[in-house]
C-alpha cells in the first residue's frame, strides 16, 4: 500500500509499504477513506519535535471503514464507518476511566511515564504507524474507534479526529464563562475551532491573533476581532481594545513553531529578544534541516506564551493546546505567578470529546466543513505538505484521499 513515510528531518516520502495486520485480539484494521495534514506533522519534519524513528508512517487524523477486527473487539464489525481519535488509549486504566485518555497508563509501550501515545509520532510516543496511508492498524480498537452515523459525512468526521476536539478542549481548559473576553493565538485549524468553541461556551468577545491574511479572514468571518501581529503589537492592541484590562482568557493554539514579528509595531521588541529566541530554537530544534524555503522551525518558540501571559488580565486563565516537545523548557513563570494566572495545558483527550462533538455535527449545530480548504489525492501529498508548510493562502486544512 502507499503511505507517507518519515525518513529524516526535512525528508518525507510517499512509499510502498507492507499492509498492516492484526497483532493483538484487541486490534482492528481500518481502510482509510480520508486523512489529513496537521501542524503537528510539521513539527516532526521541521525538527522541532525530535525523536522520530525513520520509517514511521506519518499522520494522526483519519476516517475509514473497518476491514478486520480482533476477537476481543465486540462493539464493531467489518464494514462499519469509523473516525479514529488521534491519541491512543486502553480504555480500562484509571486515567482512561477518569477521562484522561491522553495520559493512558497502558497504551504506550514505552511505559506509563513515557507520555501520550499517538499515531505517527516520535519514538517515545510508541511509536505507532500513522494514518496518512491506505490502511492502518488500530490498537485497543473498542475504545480507539467511534462509529459514524449515516448523517455525518467522512469529510465532516475527519475534523473530529483531532482538531475540533483539540480546539474544544482548549476553550474548556480556558474556563470560559458567559460574557468572557477571550483571545486565541494562532488562526490555523485548531485556532479556528477554538474560536468556534469559545463562542459555543458563551464568550462575549473573541480576539484572534495571527499574521496570515486568509486565516485572519476566516477568523473574522466567525465573528472574531482580528489582530495581525505583523501590523499591530498584539499586547498593546488587546489592552487598548479592552479598556486597559486585557482579555479574561487566552488560548495558545500555536505551540513551539511560533514566530516573532518581522515588521510592524512589535518588530522592535522582537529584535531585543532575538538572542533569547535563538537559544530557545537551538534547544528545541538542534537538528533542523531547512530545504530552501521549506521546513523552517518557528523563529521564536516562546512567542505565543509570552504574548498570552503579558496580555491576560490579572487572575485570568491561560489554556495551552499548541504542541510543545519535552525539550521546551521556557515559560514566563514569574510574570504569570505575579498576575495570579491559572494555567491549564496538555494533549487532547480526543476520545472524551468526540461523542459530544459528533452529536453537534449530526444535529447540524456545527458544520466543520467550512474549515477544509483543500482536498488532495495521497499521490500529491509531498506538494501538499510543502504548500501547507508555507501557510500558502487557501491551505488552512488539507484533506488527503487515498483513493483519489
């Protein structure tokens, strides 16, 4: 079968690989009808999430049809349409039972302290082959698959695999209450769903910070008040627009590949912090291998965190769902502590949120299709990755179709 394979930092390929087989009685084999490219995939290719094992199939978002089930999978059968939660859980340890699926004690073969297990990730996450392929093996399938109703299309369901749950958890972790003023840093796919989710939770005002015009336009179309950090200083602008107070809640939907301002009102500050950000970048991506204009890690890994902490109102809440690797050891702790901020963060417990969000889509309350901006055949995946890497206009969320 064909799959997207990681070979080295800056080197991914579409290759012929062996089809997956059932290994455990709790496994299932799913024929993928759709997968997607995520910003987290770029972290691995850019080198800002180290530890990838060459030969690992990339991708952690998928929808498909079950082709085989192990004898201990009793809630699914061959032919069922399913969405695959991005993080992997056993379903029966104490963490899974409490809803902390991303902190499952058993799914990660590296042990209970190794961290979240997910498809297509670094060695310490399993590793598990990913979903940018024609077929995939799903461990603990009774928990790590969710059956799809006929009313929900594959395209809609694909966005439930990762980014809608992650954006929703980001809004939930921000502790948004009716009337709150919220700022979302990053208007990529997760940021767009964080904006949507903040509004679902009753936010009075939502600000959105980014520098890519089409992403800002999409945020504005959702009703967000937009700030281009290459034009306006985001902290100064947020204070000016909130009577000097700042937002109540902030959501970091950017993560380690954040960038500083290269022009506009925030440029002078970025120049003062150049050495600091360069040291951070060396720590998190020492093996980066840019190829021309492609695969460049973000030039200011702590930028979104710095702006969020500085902008927040006193006693506000910061929610972090943008991805940071274990090598990231920077955070403006002093300023956060002295403002009495609450900070909540982590990998998304996808399996916890998918049934609730699936119901919203099935009932027509939310239609996530507006966030799929490109549909490409798997055969064109390398070109699609390169366009997504450059944040080219119109490449917000890329769906891949193995059979196209």
